[in-house]
C-alpha cells in the first residue's frame, strides 16, 4: 500500500480553512458554515454554495493513501459513473484534477446525496444488490488499481500483522501470541487465494455504504477502502448470517450478479478466511489511528491487556473455524 511521506495534522482543518480550501478548489462562494459528518478515518464536512448546491468535502487522513492511490479510487468511481451505475463521483476541481491539497492534506469534493441504509428484508433486496455489484465488478474487472493494496493474505494481512507487531501496541506476551496466531493463519489461508483472479472492489461493502434513495433505487457510496481482491469480498459483508445459514440470500444475489459478470461459486470458501483477515485489519486500522485525540474517546479500552487477550481469543476461534469448516 502506498503511503504519503508527510503526516500533517487534522487540527489545521478549522471551519474557515475548510471553506477557504473548497472555495478556491471549485471557484465558488460557499455559505460560511461547515457541518461535520460521521467518518471513522477521514474528516468529512457538509457545505452549501451560495447558489444552493449541497456539497460534501472529504479530507483524507494523512499517511494512509498516496495521491496516486486516491486517484485510483476516483478513477474507478468515475468509470462506474460513466456507465450510469449509481455511485457518487468526485467533482473535477478548477485545476482539472479531482484531488485538492490544503496544508499537506489531500481532499476531494462531491455532490451531496441523501438516502437511508439498505434494507435487506425480502428476496427482491438480494436481487437488487446482486445486480448493482455485478455492474460495479464488471467495471472493476477491466484492469487493476496499480496503487491500491492487494487483498491477499501474504500482502494485506502480512502488512497489517507486521505493523501491529513492530509497534508498541501490545504487551510482550500478547505480541508473541499474535505473531504465532498470525503465522498459523497465513500458512492456513494463503494457498486458498493463489488461484483467485483479483479485480477492483469497493472493499467495504457494508449495508451502511449502500443507500436507498426514494424513487431512484440503490446507490453505492464511500469507495475509500477500495482494493484489488476476490469478488466475494464485496458480498460477504452484506450477508445476514454465516454462509451456511443464508444460502437462499446468497443464491439470489449471485444469480442477479451473473447477469453482468460470471461469479466463481467456489470462492465462497474464502468468506471465513476473509473474516479472519478483517479481524486483523481492524486491529491494524485502530493502531494506525491510536494517536488521534478523538480515538480513545470512542475506543477507551483499546490497547489494554484485557483488550488484546479478548481479541486474540477471537482470532484463535476464527482460525479454528477456517481450519474446520
């Protein structure tokens, strides 16, 4: 995963600074107010132009993605938008790029679109989301994202484990436990991914990132975690239960998906390995944010010995699930 060398601080993003940066980038006049919007990683603000256009400005966490990696995301979304797939593409700024820079912090601006989280009740819901994902993945399969991480255990999970164990995030005994569990996990699941053809994916296709817009249908938002990986990654996060307990939902989704792109049903075996990888990734995600002043307010127990003991027990249990499906 490419990273930026400088690590500016989000503290520079005062309301005046946000308004000034976006006004200069778009060459518009904005109303002098900002509305902070929920975001776990970035800083996101609702804005409004004096002409009444509602906008969203996203300032990306410094050090997480390189500018090239952010452009990979923007390019993917723009390709989907050009195919009339319901996504929200970044606006082109006055200098001709979709990526701006303010005090060393990259940002982009989007038209604001409302909606409610996707409701998966009913058979029709799974047909609709399958169709949407099939269309997105058909675009994603055209070429790789050169500067995005590869969702393979030997790449993504290895990087996350190395980050966790190299830092001072765990007590010594728990660090040794994570090293041992991590190596066993990689040894177990790595070969399962070797015959998978990766494509560009949303990467974090949870229900909260699928909006229902009245009168318009479904809309896929927030491609911030875009990766190259197996198509099943964008499917399993939507499922209401373990795969063997929601076979009907999976079949309806895949049947609709395959109207647009073939799906390897054998890749369903990767769901539990991907779940284990996500557990590791979440811990690394927290570690990378642990220096943020706001982080410990929402994660007060993070980093304690009891926290790590609980997490390691969860990883060990998931490893057993992978080994004995």
